[in-house]
C-alpha cells in the first residue's frame, strides 16, 4: 500500500483537476523540492553541482521546450540548438546594452528573442509537417549557426568569437562570472527551472495545452471543431523557443561561463531530441528523466570503473556512450515509445494494487 488514492474523494471539479490531486504526489513533490533547495546545497560538492546537477537542470529545461513542440503538439524540430544559441547571444547583447539590469531578468528576456525567431521559422508549419518540417527546422539550425559565426556584432567583435560572461551581482553575491559560487548558480538555475516547468504544467492543463494535443492527435479534426491551426502551431513554436532560449542563456551565464558558436550546433539539437525520445514524448517528467540519463551516463561510465579498479580510456568511454544511447533509442522506439516516463507510470499502477497481483 505504498501508493493508494482510494478514499481521497473530490467534492468539486476544480479539486479533481488540480495539478497534484493525489496526496502522495503532493508529499513526494514537496520532499523532492525540499531536498533540491536545502539538502543538496548543504551537502553536494562543487563537482556535483557544476558537472552534474546544473547541466541536468539546464538541459531538462531545453528538453521541456522541445517536448512542448514535439511531444504535445506533434511538430518535429531539429533547430533546438539554434534557438538555445539565440537566447545565449541575446542575453549577451542585453548585458552589453543594459549592464545594470538584473541578470535573471535579462535571462528571461532573452527567451522572448528566441520566441520571435522560433515563430518566424515556424511559419512553414501550416503547409508542411513530419519529415519536411524537420528539414525546414534543420535549415533554421544551419542558418542560425552561420549567423553566430559570421556576424561579429553578436559577440561584440571579440577576437575569439566567443561569449565572455561578465561578473554580475545580486544582493551582494556574484551570480555570474568566475567569482560566482556553485551553490549560488545552482539555486538560481533550480528556481528558474522550477518556475518555468510549473508554468508549463499549468499551460498543458488549460485550453492552450488541449488545443496543442488536439493538433497532435489529428490536425484535420482539430480544425473542423474550430481550432485555428496556424495560430496554434505558431504559438507552440514561440513557447518552445522561449524555453530553449532561456535554457541557452542559462547554459552560458550560469553553467559554462563562456561559449562559442559550436556549443549550439546540430549535435546539441540531436542531444536534446534524444533526451525527449528516451525520457518520453508528451511528458514533462520525461524531459528530466531523459536529461539525467543521457548526461549522467558518460559520467557513470567514466568514474564507475575506477571504483572497481579498472582503467578505461576516455575514447572508449565516449564510444561506449554512443553505443548505449543508440541501443536505448532503438529500444524505446520499438518497445516503449513513451519512454522512461511511461515506465514510471506503470510502476505507479503497480503500487496502486500492491500487494495484490496485477
């Protein structure tokens, strides 16, 4: 009886449609947030924060943005890396033009620039879909990558052609730059990700989320019942690009500290897509599970043999990572298309009837 909602009756429609209608879910989320905001900053090392937790949170937000577009609306995109780059370079230019403005506000504002670019490249989505839409977004990825290299104004004409993050303070603490502590950057990233994911969860439970899912299931039927396909698809591109843009800005300013155009190439787009596929299409939880698995897998493969007294070359670890990821992608596409999130749902179903057979 680990997980039972029997007897938790609802007396109103609003209570039944709450974000977390089951008591065990509310307790679980509260415990997770308490651990993330209190226990982790007090116990985790700088390596764990800088190399594991912050990257997972940033990539989870980018995967959430792609999941809103691909998983919930059914529009395939291969331009995620480019939209993340738009957010990063936009935030860099905003810090140049407005050096005294709060960096968190600038990071969030950079998402709107990415949303505008995403809307422009989402214009073909009404006429084409599927593979052809993927090709169109792939063209957007290549075009944006070209802009990041060939337009020196974007990186302030730096000789290295890279983004150099300035030191920014908030309440007397450095939040960006080389003097910013790992704990401070982790808490800021965690707060932004938690707020945006909460917004996405409520968005999917409302009218906009239902229209996106209707378009995903059958766009012709959605149009017949009065859903405006053009506005719906463009809104999905805008919101998705906003999340990716914020993730790109955090990637540079709160994780890496500096970045070049190669940080937002096609490999980054495929990496985010793989996170969504393995984690689970149409699931916010799947975005976190996919990011944790894909980012954590090479770390485990690199350090686990050391505890066993084995020595494995870095090249072998990289090759093994690609092989394992390829096998996992094929496995989930064939056996469980809804990814790790579906496996978690199955586990919850098992707990509902435990200890009785299912």
